[in-house]
C-alpha cells in the first residue's frame, strides 16, 4: 500500500488536470495527505460539542451553542492533563471518567472519586497539567488540539466550566497538593469504535496536520479526487469543485462573500490554524456522510474513516480516493 502511495505521490504533478501557464511559474506542491490520515491530537471535551461544532461552523449562533460554550477566567482556566510516568516531577494523582457529569454542589461522590480502572470509561493514575503552549482550544466549538505527541495507550483529561456555570471535574486551581484531581477524560487507552465507543465519538476525525508551522496566507491548499491515478478537482460525474463540496470553499476570497470561487477559504482560527499548521474541515465527516452526493454515488463516500481505526481505514480500497495537497509557505 505504501509503495502505491509513493508512486502516486511522485506522479501527482504530471497528473493534475489543471491548465499550466508557462509564463507564470507554478510553485511545486510540498505536502500531500490522504483523507484517512487525520490528526490524532484533537478531541471534543464532550459528545454534545459535536453539535456545537456543527452550529459554530455553520455560523449559526444559537442559545444551545452559547449556553454550552466553555468560559475561562484567571482563577478558572480550561485545564488539560496528560498521563505521565510516576517519575515525572510535576505529576498529580488523578481519577478520570469519560462521561463525567456536572459537579454537584457537594462535590463528586465515591462512584467518581474511587480510584479504579474500567476500560474505555474510567482511569486512575498519574497525570501532568499541560502549559498553554502545549495545547490550543476553541471554546465555542468545544474542542482541544494538543501540540505534543501522546502515546496511544495514554489518557488525556480536562477540567472546565461552561457558560451555564456548570463545572466538570476538579482541577489544580481548586485543589490542595495532596488532593486527587478529578478529570473528564477525552482520550483513553487505545481508543476504538468497538472497545471504547463513547470515547471514540470524542476523537475528531476532521482535522489534518499540514507538515509545516507558522503558515503564511500565500499557502495553497487543494483537495483532489483520484480517478484512475489521475487527481482531479472534481468527483467523477460532478461539476462542483470538490473543495466546495467539502465546504472548505464557501466564499469568494476577494470579497469574502458568496458565491464560492473554487479556492480554499483561509479563515484563521476556524478553517486554518497557521501557527500549528492544522486544517479543520467544517463538518464532522467530510469524506463520509457529509459529502453531498446522490444516493447512487455513495460508493464514493469513505465511511471507513469514521467507523474504523485508522490502521484499518488506510488499507481500504478507498485509501487513495481523496488527497489534500498544496504548497506551504512558512
């Protein structure tokens, strides 16, 4: 499979279906990603934020969205904790639960605080609190992005308060040095759709890491459909550019108003996080159920990305159907 990808990657420039103006040199593409290769470091803090994300990226501010948005203050910031080794000097003992509910006025009872391990649901062990440079977050859409690599068998948890003044977890700011930190887990050991279905829904599969940081606005981002090893701007049988179908193109880049112009909409902090190099699709399953195709063309949908672990999706016959490529300027 990797050999096939390597061969196709080499041939991409000559396989484009675009018209080349010999008088204006076109910079060569310096990155390519396939649809199955989404980021492994982005998570919703709760499953309800899947809806908040959709509403936020549709630009519809609703009461539901605002009431669930995360709020922060100097005394109550969003805290992100990552499992660590017992030898870590900054370790704290934590108990984390995936579907941790709102903290009652009297605090969590023993069903939460009891240190026990339940696969895919609860974990007790040592964690360290991340510093702000190690993660970023979108408080309206309700997700975090880690700027560090986390082993697959490690857990990640958060502590936060929402706009309705509901508190989830008990963190560093409210605890004494000997207290147990209570976390809402967003990542568990070996997250999978079969063994850890609730945690699997927290894992975002619509964010992609461009292999460069501090991107400039002159960076080009394109989406391509592979038809017989020729990468095209449109899906077979459709005239609408794929990038428009994927909702990465909603406006004209000159006026910033509809209609779309077939080019990537560079919206810092929304579709693109330039400093970190992350590309965010405005739908949850861009290459699956959210791809606007007729029912007869559902075979073009890459559902396996969202229903199977990446290791299985990447060996699917659809693994090279879709590519994200371009020229990063940084």
